[in-house]
C-alpha cells in the first residue's frame, strides 16, 4: 500500500492527486513492502533554495529526491522493509518550462519526473553510465506502460 502525502506549496497548476498516486504506484510496484513518501510541489524560490542548500547549485531544478535516512539493524544491515522512502520536491514552473522547451507533452513530463524521483528513492542512480542505462531503461518501460514516448529519445539522437 502507498501512503502519499502531497503538499501543494504553489498556486501553479499541477496534475491531480490521483495522477501522482498512479505514477508513484507504477514506479514503486517492484517494492513488496508498504511505501510512504511525500511529494512537495513548489515555486522557483523554494526550489532554488533547496537546490542551493543540498546540491550547492544556485538554480531551481525540476525534481529533488531526498531518500529517508534508513536506520541500520544488527551488523550494520539497513532495515529496508520500513515503509518510509523519503521526499520528492518538484518545482512546478521548471517542469512546465522544460516540457514547453523540449516539445514534450506536459503530462508525460510530469509522469517522467515523478517516476524518476521515485526510482531515486528506491536507490537507483545515474552517476555512472551503467547505472544511468539501467535507470533510464526502467523509466522508458514504465512510461511506455502509460502510453508515453521515450523521454530520452532526443538525447539519443543528438549523441549520434
């Protein structure tokens, strides 16, 4: 079961609660334990402040993922079956601007960023090429299930 705390700290238009729930459930379905997470929708000043504080980058970014600090059990083994996954912060104006600039359907871009953030909460990353390929392949698969095209298609064609 998913417990989703959706915080709307912006007046900007964003998808409905049921859409956020659907995207999170899709991204988290590989997890057998219950899941709890918060998604906070923000404007650029809050997004910029959080990005500057936590990533030392002085601009608002589309999504920030804050995995829960999972306590360790005996022998230093993480207690992975606790439900709390962490928080996502999504900067609504950035999402809207990126979708327009990249010529992507707004709903598809929202779905991609929520899925991307949830995968980070599950431990996926894209710092190394192999990790990035695994994460992007999963994103493509999940977005295709929603009927959305490959969010990385333009990047792939630009690389060749």
